[in-house]
């Protein structure tokens, strides 16, 4: 059997998210809400870019495909009991939906984990729409997966902003060092100053 290319998996993930009514912009809006208090220059396009970067990760892609597949099978009554009822009714103590999504954020560190916990509790934006039991269809896994993607994209932004700040600091230090070197060189190229006269001498 030939190997499944990650780019094909990414396309399948994008198709599935669209099919389930999730726009990348919806996830980006959650990322913006999470990170804007810390990064005042943050824009929605930055957040969209970060969501795409997260969706390029295999572990995230696989979690999304598994979770959405289970939601869709439950929607069609295709799971065996008692799993069918647990997923279809979004049983509060089921927990596998949160665990799958939590696993997918671990590669993005502690900010992703704590942001995921926050989103799981407070249901921001599209997550709230998916979580309300009145919404059409079964979204037992999808709400957590969206929270996971948003949490990872938020953490990625937090780390990247710090990386850029540190890079800017290093570049500034390098510019200052070169400036000092240039100044020292230009001083050295002048004729040496005459020795100062000692007024107390003689
Ligand atoms: Mg859920």
C-alpha cells in the first residue's frame, strides 16, 4: 500500500472542517480573542496563518479526522451500542472527545494546554455554537477539536512573538556593536593626538 501524503491528509482535513460548517476564520477569531490581550499588534490574518500552520501538523490532522469521523458515524447511527448513544448524546462523562483534542495540543506546550482548558470551560465563539445541544448534527468531538486547534494556534503565536522580539533585540545589539566598531576605527584612523602637557612639570 502506498504511503498517505501529509498534503492529501491536510486537504481531507480542510474538506471535513468545511463540510462540518467550520471556517478557518471562525477558529482564527478565537485565537485572536485569546492572544490579543497580550499582543496588541495581532491581526486576524496572523491568526489565520497560525491556524493553517497548526493544521499542517500530522498529529492534529489525524485527531481531526478521527473525531469528525466518529461524529458523522454517530449522526448516521452507525456506531455500535453503547458507544453510539454516548457519542450521539454528547454524554458529559464520556471524556474521549476532550482527551483526543488535548492529545493534539501537547506538541504546542503549556500555553496550548492551559488555553485548551480555558476554551473547554468557557466555550468561546464557534465552540459555543457547536456545544449547544440544539445545533444540528452530532458535534461531540468537533467542539473539542476546534478548541484544540485554536489553543495550539494561540500558543504558537505567543512563542513566535517572543522569538521575533528576541531576534529584534539581537539584531539591534549587532547594529550597535558594528556602530561602535566603525566609530572606533574612524577615531584610530586620525593622526594620534599630541601628548597633553603636564602643567606641573618643570
Ligand atoms: Mg465535546
